[in-house]
């Protein structure tokens, strides 16, 4: 697929130095813009032995100044979700007026960041938060503490969105690859700082629809919710379930989650304002619910249902809201990081998410992969997610007006 500012294609063959070089040259020739600003590459595990050679071939023949990506057993290109595939996906983007910088980080730096001040990362990687608009990140899930990384990154780059995902590979072997320019890493992560006249925005679709009403948590102990609205938490969940119509009860059985509001200053709470986390279990005798998060007393919550229909509804509504906010701004392209539990596994067919995205925002130069976890903002902070589609969009950002003297 190609647009004015991007071109994306899937190489389905085995590694072949000469043939891959010709393919990369032809792909570059399809880009209407005079220069490539950024390349994204996602490779299947059968390319592991040849990854460094492949990166060099792509960089040289497609004339890519900054190339980043990771491994995955499922690839995304244009209008296709190519699950359990071989080969690689390459996307070329022209981002007029953008400033870009790729950085690599590893577990020792994450540990140091956790022990130091909020200014650790800007000094360590040489990126001033005041000069960028967001991050695109690809991380190894096996050798890096992603929770500590995203927490410290949020502190250092407060208010800046991070989109991306955790790489995947061959299982059960805990091996993935992360790519930056010509380097291949089997641990750590890479992040692309995006600044200048290009902003990073997007959609975080957590695949849920809210059920029942919103409540306030009134007694919480770590990840245990004792009381909701001064009532036993389990009773509130049971009442919410019982009030659903029979067909909705059937859909919700075994598919219930909790949504936690991350910004209590909003006048109203809507889809996208909630951080969705697992309901681990509940005890009807004590009335306690265990959840996969650390909620706080006073926080607003709402129960959520996750299934194929809810995920479709969530994606459609959030994309519609995103289109309204874009208000006709130029979208240069996108990157979709999609949970490996979505796709055919959830929807029973291929191409579900990309079809909705292209219908709402397309034609869009779109590349991506199926993840072991997704990265994206909810409110002003970035989080790790599951069963989520994290869509990053490269969008034109007008120059700031110069004050009159």
C-alpha cells in the first residue's frame, strides 16, 4: 500500500540478499516524497539468523536514514494482518519537518532509572523533553522490566505519549529481536523520539465496553478492593451482572474486567478514560475483589466486558473520536501494535482491526506487528496493556506562531 507520504509492503520469501535489495529499491521508488525520514521493519523469527544482513540491505537500497523495529510471528502491512507469517514488513515514511532520534536502552539503565531522579532518562539518552512530541517504542519482554521502564519514562517525559509494543518470537523459547539501524539486540528496547513539525497521536483500543454504572472505590488494600460505594465490592459486581439482560449476561460470563479512571478531573467519564485491568478473583464471603492493578480509595471505576463484539464497538467509537480530533490534519502514516490475542483468535477472521482503521482513517500507510503486550497512553500517562490495539499516527503539527514584537 502507498500514499503520498508512506509506502508499506510485505516480503514473504526467505532471505535472499540480491532479491531483497531489488525489492527494497522498488519499494523506495514507489514513495512519492523526495526523501525517506523513517523506516519501520518487523521480521518473523525465520529471519533471526539473517537479521543484521537484512537490515543493512534495506537501509542501503531503500535509502533509510533511521530504521527501527522488532521481531514478531505476526505482521501487519497496509490492509492485511498476516498472522503466523514468515518474511518481513517494511514501511517507509516521509515526515516533513520532523526531528527524529533513535535510542537503545537496556535493563541496567532501567534499574538505574528506578533508583535515581526524574531527570535520569533525558540525561542518559540525550533527549530534551521540551523538544519532542512523543515516542514510538519496541521492547523485548523477556529481559527488561517493562513496568519499571514505563513508570520511569513517564516521570522523565511527563505528558508525552508513548506508543508501541513488546516484541514476539518463537515460543516457548524466550527469544526476540529488537532493531535499530544496523544493530540487532536480543534484549532491551529501542525508542524513536519524534519532534519538530510532526506530532504523535493515536488510539488505544482495550477491547472492552463498559457495563453498569460508574462507582467510587471506598476501601482498597493494595490490589484488593474491599468496598465500592461503601458496599462489599463483590456484591456490587454481582448486582451489576444480575441487572444485565440475559443475552448480555451470557456475553459477560468469564469476560468481566475493571476499568479505572486515570483522570478524576474530567466532568464526565467516557470510553477511553478508563485503564482496563483484569479481575483476578472474588470472594462472596468477604466481599473482596482482587484485581490486576493497584487502585486507590476515591478512584472512579466501572466494570467492563471484553469479547469480539465489545472490541469491535470500542475500536469503531475510538477511531471516530480520533477522526474528529484530527479535524482534517495531514496524517503521514501509522504503526499498529496489536495483541497476539486479537486477530483471528478473537474475531474469527483476519484483518479485522486494519479494515476498521482503513475504513475510518484511510487510505493509510500502516505497518505493525502482533505483540506480547502493547504500550500506549490513557490520559496523561503511558501504560502496558493486554488484548489491546495500539495505533500510533504520525500527524502534521503546525508551527507555533511567533509572538509579534
